C-alpha cells in the first residue's frame, strides 16, 4: 500500500482504567488530551520534539512509543516505512495511571491511518487490536479509541470492546499526585490468586457499576467497591490508598485510576459542590491551575465522549 499524505495530526484523550472493580475491563476517556503532529520525510531521519509531560526524558528517535506504533501500523497494511518528524504536545501525566502509554500507541496507529492511501485498512477494529497488543490488555485502548466509557474483553479471536452510554450526571475528577508509579510495579504486587469471596464481591460490584454509570449515578459509591487489586497496591502507593479511603469515608466514589497512583472520583452531579469541599478539606484549597498545597493536582476535565481524532494537514 502506498502513502496518501505526508502531514497528519492526532488528538488522543487520557483514560482511566478499572474504575475500581472493573479490573482490566472497564475504562473511561476523559477530556485531557495529548496532540501529535507527524510529517513523513523523504530521508530515513527520525526526530521527535516533545513539550509538556516527559520533555527531556522520553526517547527522541526510533525508540519513541509513537514512532514504534506508527511502524507497526504501517507494517500491518504493507505500507512503506519512511523517515518521520514528530511534534508531541503531552498533557497526560506519565506514570500516573491516566493511560499515557495507550494514548501514545493510539496516536501512532491513527497517524499511520491518515498517512496511508487507504485509511479504512486501519479501521477502529484493527487499531484496537494493534494498540491492545502493545499494551498487553485492552482496557485503556478501548476508551482512547471509542471515547466515553467502555467494556473490553479478550477472546480467542483477539480483543473486543463495546461502548456504554454514560449518564449525563456522572462527572469525573482526577487527583494527580506529584510522584509516579510504573504499571509494572503496580502489577507486580498483585497476587496470583485471591479469595473466592473477594472475587465474587468484585464481580457483583462490577456488574452494578455498569448500571450506576449508565442509569443510576446515586449507586456509584457502592458500585465502585473493590477487593481485587486496590488493597494489594496500597503497599507501593500508600498515599493513594489513604486518599481513596478518606474520600470514600466522606461519601465520594473514589478509586485508584488505572494502575495508579492517581485517584479517580466519579461524582454524581446531584451532590452539588460537596465533593469539592471534601477534597479541599483533605488536600487544601485548589488554585486556578489545579494545584494544591499537598502537591496533588485536581483535574476536572469532563468525559471525552469522542475518542481519538486524526486528520490530514
């Protein structure tokens, strides 16, 4: 397949996976975006310019995750490999459980979609499969591509996902700590087996969470109870665990965002500003830029009802 464009732009939302009991299955896209511009070059040169999150720390050549995803997607459809110049504006915090790696992979795959002459060859189904392969699980890739809330699962024929119609009264708030924790570390403390009672409890809450997200926001606190992974992760993110505990005791549907250490609060709009007052009591007053005296940052981005967007320039 030949290339059909040499200059494209992609915008990808941040995502929060698990949502408490929906481990490796449920996810939510939030309106906090990374943007990537990609230019195909006539030479073999690869350069990556990064501003924002990860600037000065991320690879600036072939090892950059967006570049690797572009390469994989071009190979998938038999398109030629080319030199690349990337300009990345990163707003999604890294190592905080907000899907930054999934966003990078999705950005690369969708950039390749717009570069090739037949974009339909990299359909959402193909893009989702490629992104899930990079991630190892589909819970972040699904909302990044589809937007909104999603349920993802893996079958013998590969990963699948479906979108959920989120109730308009559900509002996400993300509390971002000043420190990072790698997904590998957060997954490394999970046990190979859990008690049957904990698994049964969590399965029931995950089912209830779908009802709460779609129709009954007043059930969010009960629906986000988890016994499968969050308590085990407390040892590597004690500050996160304490904040989740305190928020839940105050009546807020707080969970670890993805693998952490950020905290996601799913607010019911009918609660008014009680949630904001409770968070301010724990973290200190929130400045206009979202920072607090405790070092945690408060993001109120809203739900990204549409997933990643790509266009030719």
